[in-house]
C-alpha cells in the first residue's frame, strides 16, 4: 500500500442549502416531520421555497460538510459529488474548494439542476429538511475513480446516497475499490427515515464487512436494529465488531472499536442555534483524529468540539478557523 | 457454599434524617457545599437544626435505604448498623423492620445518641447533608457476625463507614468473612468528599480485590481517579476488572462487568423533588437484579426505576410498593 494522498475522500450529494427560520406550525402545515429529511421533486421544492421565510444560502450536503470540516482541521480532504453547470453548482464548487477540499468532479452540462436542500430551523435549534436531489441523482459508478479511492486512507460515504438508484452502485464500487487497495470505508447512516427505507440493505452491508467505521445518531442506530432502547442498539453494534461512533446530542457519544468502549461528553456551545451539520462535523473531527493517530477517545472529543462550533450558528459548515477553535481542547 | 439466607446484607450507618427545604443562601451562610455530606458534632447539629426550617423526619442511612429498597422489591434483606436505645433509635429499628429488612443489631444502652442527618433540600432537588454520627461511631468488628455475612449472597458496604475509626475495621472484617465464605462484596463510594478523604485507601481496597461490585456516581469515580473527565474515569474503572455501576444523574448510568459495557438511560420522574436516596435506591435495584440473575443491563434499568421513585418525593425511601411500581418496566 502506497502512502495516501488524502486522509479522507467523501462521496455524497452535492447540495446547496437554503436555511430559514420556521415554527412547528409551519412544519405541520407542510406535512414535514421535525428533524427528518424528506425527498421532494423540483415542483414541490419550488412551491415550498415560495412559502418559506427569507433565509440564507450556504453550501451543504452531509459528506461535503464533513470534508469541509476535515480540511478546516488541516487534513487532506477530497470530495466527489455531482453538480450541474448552473449558478448553484458554481457556488458549491467555489465554497468547497475555498476551504481547501479537492473537488474535481466535472459539472454536468445537461439534466436536472444542482441539488437544493430547504432547511427549516425551529426555535429549538432542530433542523427539518426537504431535499430536491436534482443533479445528484445522476451520480453513479462512473463518478468513482478507483485511483482516487485508493489514494485516500478512508473513504467516507453518506447513507443518503442509497436513495438515488445510481448512488447505490457508486457506493458499492467505492467499497470494493477501497478494500482492494487496503483502505478503510466509513459510513454515516444519515437519517432515521433513510435507515427505515433501506434497513435490510444497510444491515447486510455492515454485517458483511462492507463498512469499517460506522457513524449513527441514536435515532438511526435504533432504526437499524429496530429497538427503542439505546443500550440494546449499542450491544448489537458492538457485536458487529467494527469501529462505531454513536452520537446522542446533549448526551454525548459512545465509541466502540476493538475491545474499547468510550463514553464521551458532548461539548455544548453557550447557545445552541442550529443543529444543521452537527453530525457531519462530529464525523469530521472523528475521522481527522483516526487518520492522525489520536486514538478513539481523543478523536471523539475532537468530533464533539467540531459539532459544538457548528451548533453555535446558523449554517452547516464552520464559520471560524476550526484548527484554531479546537487547539488544546481535546 | 450453602444456599444463601439473604440476597443482600448491608452494613452502614443507622441514621434518622431530618429533611427541610433550604435555599442556596442558607447553605452559603452555613458554610455547606451543595450536594456534599459534612460530618458535624452534637453541638453543631443542635445549632444547625435550630436554624433549619420545619421539616420531616424519616429513617435514612445510605446502605439502610438500599436494603429497604431491596426488601421493597421482594428481596431477602438484612442490615447491620448501630443505634442507641433512645427515641430515634426506636424509630430507625421500627421503620427498617416494617419494610421487611432483618435488623438484629442490639441498641447501645450507653454512649452517644442515635445518629441524625440534617438534610437541606434546595429547589433544584439537590440535597446537602450534615451528619452527626452519634452511636454509629461505635460500630466495630464485634458488630460483624461472620455467620450472618456468610449467609448473604452479597455484603454491601457504604463508603461512609470509612469515616469513623472502628468502621474501617468492621469493613475489613466483613470483606474477609464474605470472601472466605465464597460470597461477593459490594461497595458504594458514598460521596466525593468522602472519597477525597480516603482516596488512597479506597484505591488500594478496590485494586487488591477487596471489592467485587463498585457503585459510584460521576463525582465519586472522578475523585477516585483524580480526573475531571468521565471517560478517563471509565477506562480506569474498566481496568480494575470488577463489576461497576457508574451513575450520572440525568445522563443515566454506565455498567461494566466482565467484557460487558452497558449505557443505560436514566428513568426520569415527571417532577424531580428531592435527590435524597436516589443513589441508594439505584443500588437497591441493581443488587436485587444481580441476586436474581437479571443480567447487568436489566439490573441497571431496575436500579434507574427505583431511583426515579425516590426522586419523585421528599425523603430517602420508597413511598409506594416498589415491586408494583417497577413491574413490567425493566
């Protein structure tokens, strides 16, 4: 195995977020379940956007946020995702490159436009998302370059990729390429509803050795193992024998790996404003730690700190120099 | 090893509590640290009692509360503790027998009176204690009957016993008797300040195999291992290789035993009124579970439920039929 060019390569949906404040009544009227991600089509996105309050636009996408965080910490990061050659596509490409992530995916010159995620942030700092996948649905195996995958110590996949049909094939190809090159694969389960949609397939994937590092929040891991009890989900995860980071919001996180079990407190910002990107940034810190030999506990503490930064403001990516923000604190 | 007559034998301070509401300013004026237990003499107890608000009296004592809980769950429970033949001593003996705990310790006919713990409950449901040990200071090795210890599956000791000089000797004798009879010893660290006072000795005790089952809250286990980080304390506890229940208030508990690690949620009552006895009742549920082959996770859930009952009202012991309260819930 040659030295790696990248610490982490992320493959996911390339999305520009539109964040607006909303109240619970608005979510009810729109038939949206708080905290979840719903897939919508172009027409529904246009209509919902018309009813949303004035907001801000910011490059997002779950794995993309994670890679932006890794670059912010000083890690060598690359991202693969599909945009259209439109205004939003340019914004996405500009923003991810501006934070130092290598992004070489060519913009599509035809087909649906760049993906948009309409994010409604309620006063309790929860975010509820409606995503128009647009150009992302075209992401397929051809977008996965075996050489690029082999050049990254860890390839990080978001569970949302399992929704578009081609995404699955890209996902499987990336796993095969990574493992053939002796590299590791990380997976985020992304969303409890996404896990419900693809439970059996995700379970097959993690049980059959496809995933070396699993990220899941409490709702997602509970959905995967069909239990309402965290400890039951924890024991089932432990039986998989892989590295896992189970995040529990203000309850902190539980980390499994080999014989190790760590219980790590959350890093709580003075005021929690918006949870968009919190899980993504936790993954950023954890993956940076794993690829810099920090060990499981310090990696998790770093993840918690990165999540705290993004919880403290509107928007899914860090607004300060992340390396400075965490220095000496984990 | 013959069949056990008792599931659990508790050895501890036999105390009657006086519970009164208080505010933070009162604690400050009295020089008391919120959440802690301070030892005071008879004169100081008299003076403090005179300044406290009107309250209620209730039999208490940490291990005694635990044994009352075990009996309430239907377990076979015995308690050893020293009272004087005075009015409070009669109250203590009456109350612990009334809930079904075997209590055969003879009341002292001379010396200091029955112990009193002045418990100030602040509006945040925290309890701050000032204890006049009285007759308890006389508890010594002669009070430990080897036959009684041998007849109990687990002998449960409270860390507070380490404060009076004779208590230590009683403590060590109980451990020797239990282990010679092939029985297990459980220890509660009782209080972070108590751990500070006796840190090296407690650490020797648990490191040298004196304790099979350890109870500690987050402050106590952090004090034992001189760390401010829960996961660091957790890893140090795990290295001891014993069964341990680490309680974290609303963050739930973490259970270690053999290769098992469980993360159990707290059972939270609708309204938390008074934390007096919460740790004691957690230990009750856990020890009942261990002596009834419920396994670590179910035992911890039972402990959480028992703690929730006592959190929901003023006073250190259950006010409902505990077996009915928990049925079907763990």
